[in-house]
């Protein structure tokens, strides 16, 4: 008991413990803020990966639309319901 009391009554140890608690909880970038920032960074990295995949898909589709005439016609028919002069278009909407 006396050895434990001797260690905890050391003024340097007490100052160190107070300093650690001060840094962890009362500073502007405390422990909770750091955890929140790390979580936000991880979410941002996930979003960046999703956007890179979407950019790659869009670039591939753009290249295909600029080089392939059949792909351009298919895109116009499906997306904008365009038709030739002698055709009829039926659009089915699911409810």
C-alpha cells in the first residue's frame, strides 16, 4: 500500500496524468474530435472510390458512344425514346 501511495504521490507523475487528461479531453483537437475526423476521412475515402468507379464507367460509355454508331442509336432510343419516321414506340411503365 505504501509503495503504491509513494508512486501516486510523485508530483511529476501527477503533473503527467493531469497533462494527459488535459490533452485528451479539453484541447481543441481532443480525443473525440480525432475519432470523428478519422471516421469522416474513412467515409470520404469510400466516396472517392465510388466516384472513381463511376468516372471510369462514364468514360467507357462516352468512348463507346463517340465511336460506335449502333451504341449511339441504342442510347438515343432507350434514353430519349427517339424513333425512326415509320416506327411506333410503346413505353411500358411498371407500377
